[in-house]
C-alpha cells in the first residue's frame, strides 16, 4: 500500500480531504491514508492522529493562549510523519498549522502538496516566494491563483472549487419545512457564524441581535460545524426565538432551498450560498489588533470569494465596526423583500461561479489526478 499523509485543520478542509480520499481511492485502491482530519474524513475510514477541532483557531491573539498545546500537536504530527515515511504529504488549508509542519518535514525529502492556495495574494504577497521552500506543489481552487504562484516559481494545478460538487443546489425546501413543522407564513434566514471558536464567539452575538431587528416571522436556521457545535448550541439556547439547528449537510442544503436570505461570515459558506442561489450578505469581525494588521497589508478590494471572482461587489460586505446589528438588518431587508436587489445578486452568482470550473471533470477529480501525477502513479 502507498501511504498518503493528509493534514486538515478545520471543517472546510475536512470536507475537501474526504472528497479527495474518495476520488483517489476510485482511481487507485492500493492507497492508504493517515494524518489529521475530522468527521467527514472519518466517514471515509480515515483515523485521525488527534481531534481536528483542536486546530480550529484563527488570529494571532486567539492562538497565543493555545500555543503550547498547538506546539505539542505539531511535534506529534512531525514525529508521526518521520515514523511513517509517506509517499507524499497533502496539507489542506489551515496554513498556520499545516505550513509549519511542511517546513519542519522538508528535510525528509517527502513531496509536500498544499491543497487550497494560501491567500498571500490578498494581503501578504511578499511571502509567496518563501512558500516555494516549503511546498513542492499547490492545488489551487481559484483561477487567478495559478498565474500568481507560477510567477513566484511554485508549480500549481488549478483544480477548481469543490463547492461546485457540494450539492448545495439540490436542496429540497418542502422536505425541510415538513420535517420541522413550519407554518406556511414562517420565513427562514440562514445564519452561518463560521467553523472556528473565535469566529462563533465574535459573530454569533452580533448575528443574534440582528435577528431581533428583522420583521416578525423570520426564523433563523443555523448549520452546525463539528468543531464549534457545542459553542453554537450554548450561544443560541437563550435567543428569544430558538433557531433551527442543522447538523447534517444534506439537511443544510434543504434549509438553503427553503430560506429567503442568508447572514454569512466570509469564506466558503458564501460560495455555498451562491451555488444554492441564496441571496445573502457577509459580516465579519477580527480581533481589532489583528484587523489593523490585515488592513495595512491587504491587497484586494473584497473579502467575499463571490466578489473576488466577479471582480465587483455582488454580495454586500460589512467588516469590523460595520458588522453591527442595525447595519446588517438594514442590508438584509431588501433581500427579504425580493425585487431588483435580489435579482442582481443571482445574476452575479452565475458570473462568479462560471469562473470556478476546472478544465475537465469535477474539482475533486482534478485534485486527485494532480496528486497521482505528483507521486508518479
């Protein structure tokens, strides 16, 4: 058996890892897998070295209190790689952890393939060339990433974005409404505060207060990401109107189909909504000190991937102080009312998503083919 070592650090990377494992096994049953992953990878028979939720952190000030624990987990990962000597290491997003591991194992001579290009093109362009000393190849999700990293001397495969094969556009609204016994006049709003504990603690109180300012009859649906499920349940337990909490991915997409709009943190969740044809707004907050650092270094106009792809503001973005209940509620009302604002978003979604497709097959197929080429199989 040829061993591939995968390292994912958050919910979205766990999904990518699971699909990649399935696509690789379909092509080569003589592959084995080890490393760090979550529930979705476990569904593929993957056994994680330690619970992935321990890595679901973001921001310098959030990481510092956990630095010793993270350092121990990094040591543990490096020792495991040294012992197993895999044919390749596939690090999946979560650059704060995965790229440090990549740097430490580089002397072993094992190829390191990074799945999801680090967003240095957005705010730390000077670091791109340094990545070439850690990584042997990048699997890029976004079309503009390939020329950027190639120009910095790093081999890149544009594989497309796996959100295209997520099934987000195949939800069943009637099934969701029937399951939860919703009255015909009950209207649904998708609320997605993120998959990291720091995101949930910072965004969910703001999102909850936003709901109180919306018209009567609006009920929240909150999809649960594994690493933060307990935190979300606790934070929403005392909302005046209990939200519908959704754990299953298929049910989440049913909720998308049944909802009228979304209040979303930036990232892959915005692309999911676009695939589902769900109009939404983006709200996001970082620790103020982290935010000031990012603001000074930022090289792009937008944080929403939909907007970056379309090269214009399709989805309204509200960051830091602008991410407040009054502003968010005012931006949601036109989407809930329908009309031209809603229609413009849907047109923009089609434009953005059309740029995400790989040259052939699905994104997971393209990623699997790139990995197999890299290890000579």
